C-alpha cells in the first residue's frame, strides 16, 4: 500500500519529442505528488508537484497530469532537450502536521538524443 | 544558504568496519530524512526525524543500522558492522513543515 510504481525504467526520446513517465499508487491517504529530477552525482531536486484537488499542473515544458479515480499521475516533458537527460522520480507524500513520509518510485532514466 | 551538507562524499571501507555518515540540514528545517539509493531498489526511505525525534524507522534494514539526531543541526547514520550489500549512495534531505524537500549531494559508500 505504501508503494509508488513508476514506469518505464528507461526512456529514449529524440530532441523536440514528448517524454512521458507514469506513476501509480494505492494509498488514498497520499495528498502530495512531487516529481524530482536527478543528474549524475547530484541529489534529487524538486521539479514540479501537484495536490489531488487539481487534475493538471504546468510549469514551462513540464506538466503533471493527475487522475485521482485511477490513482495515477504522469509527467510530460514537451519539446524534450538533451539537457533534460536525467533520472526522474515520482513521489507521494502523506503530510500531516509535524510528520511526513515521502515514498519514491524506482526512477526513470531519460535520455534525449540531440 | 549552503543547502543540506553531507560528509563524507565518498567512503570506501572493508567489510566489518564501522561507517558513520553525517548530515547537516538546512537551518530552520525541522524534518530530516535518510534515504538509500541503489540501482535495484531506487530511493528507499530509511528513517526520518521531526524536531530531532525519530518518527519512523521502519525502513532501517536491520540492527546494524542506527541513526541519531542529537540537535537540530546534525544527524548521523551509522552502519556497524558494514557489509558489501550496504554499498549504495546515502542521501540526507530536510524540509520545513509544508515546505519543499531538499536533498544533499549524497555519500557514496563502497564496502569491499
């Protein structure tokens, strides 16, 4: 119930294409769904996040789509660039006052070909 | 702000030795998390603290692992004795209540 399942494990996209990464969860208590981007040798960094009261959130070329009934959410990277090549993690969090538990997916290694 | 600071960045040790990883969270952050990253298992939550108190240590793999947070600006993750299967990148992260989770750059541990 605490798992977040992420797919695909790896993804190769041509420059200018759309990258799509999917995640699914079981625990309906999750109330915050961030995506993290990690470059080699670095820690993950927050990219974009969504709460379950909205179905979509867009920031620049990055969009999260959220389907509460299906318990799924996805990251779309429009006009993918070689600089987007990184590992992407979805996560889900249960946030209550003073206590948080961030559960991460297993990651998707994205490579954007020039 | 300097961000979350972890040390050492790289550690190579032999099986059976004690390993201590250190973390300094961002000043003012009251929650601290230890994660382990491997290719096979991704990012696993080991333990997290809120206001220096351990909240959930269910992810700590076994008794060889222990973590402490003696004050708001320092935490340690100790492995004793270490084993080759402990080889991984260990991340520390911190956040404020309602704020974003910030990760350090990680400590890469290799146990021979």
